[in-house]
């Protein structure tokens, strides 16, 4: 898989299909009218609070609001989640349940498709009227293979999540930890950053042939596109 540098204003192409990385850690497949996200981890804050960890509430509502904005901006027919839509089993009395109910009502016509990730437990107990179509294993839709864990597949170019990739950039006085889209050319694998706002990150070490696009407060920044990985970060003070 190779990232083709596009003309200004056009998305990069993969096997002849345009894919558009978005600043809010999502990927748009315009030809299929599909919005793709990974590792949303809805309900994670509630799980921590149940365990006695005093974390703030509202992460699930905030993440659903971000999805609202992406759906309004791009009008996809389908929302595809590359695993870990949920963090763990949801309790019926949690505010997250009502927030997801309302989200589904707002987007009643949206086809919601999710790869089952390692955190998506007891999905059989979720409300039927959420109408989430679950896929166990990988989903092959040429030229892509959609999966949760980033493993090469001979059937096509893999798009996955699971790793929550971040890049650590340092200068002499400052450091930044940035979520990234990581396109591993030799392995034919693209890894999306985690969409959830209450998730950690795994520092990755890209190879020289990889493409890396960082998510910053000011938008997307191409860090590497098949060139030696030697980022130069200016002082931010």
C-alpha cells in the first residue's frame, strides 16, 4: 500500500480509491459514502467510575457529538467502526445508554456497521433498536480488508485500529504526543488513530517507507511520506 501525494485539495489514493483522513481522527471513503472510525470506547468513563476511579463524566456524549458533526459535514450512508466501539458492558442505568439512544434517533437512516473488537463484550445484550450490524473477524470489501487488529491479509489493503498509534516528537525544550494515521506500506496496512477522547496511545516507530499523518490542534500534518523518519520540531515556547 502506498500513499500517493495528491494535488492540492484532493485526497490520497489507495489502489485507485480515494481515502480522506479527517482532522477529527476519522477516515472518509467517498466512493462508498462511508465514514470510518476506530476505537471509540463508548462508556469507558463509566467503567472507571464503577471501579471507584473518579474520572469526569461526559466523554461518551462528547464523542457522539463529534460523530454528529462528521455526519453532518460529510453525509455518509454508513458508519464503519473498526473495533472497540464500546469499552465494556454497559449498565442499563448509565447516562451513556440514553446518549446512544438519542444518537441513533438522530441518525435513523445511517447504516451502523462495527467490527467486533476485544473490548466489545456482550454485544448480544445491546438494545436491538440501535441497529448495529456486528462483524466477527475481518470484513473484505475490495480493495480493502477492514479489521480490528492490524494484521496483513492477502485479500487486500488492511485498514484497522486497536493500537491507538501516537507519535512522540521532541525538541530541545518541548515535546508533543500526537495521534497519527499510520500507513505501513511494506505490510499493506493502515492503522487509524483512536477516535475516543478518553483513550491512551501507543508510541509507534514508523519505517522509512511508511506514511504518517499527525493529528494536531491546527489540523492534519504530514510527518512522513516514504522518506527517512527524521522529524524536525520547532521550539513551541
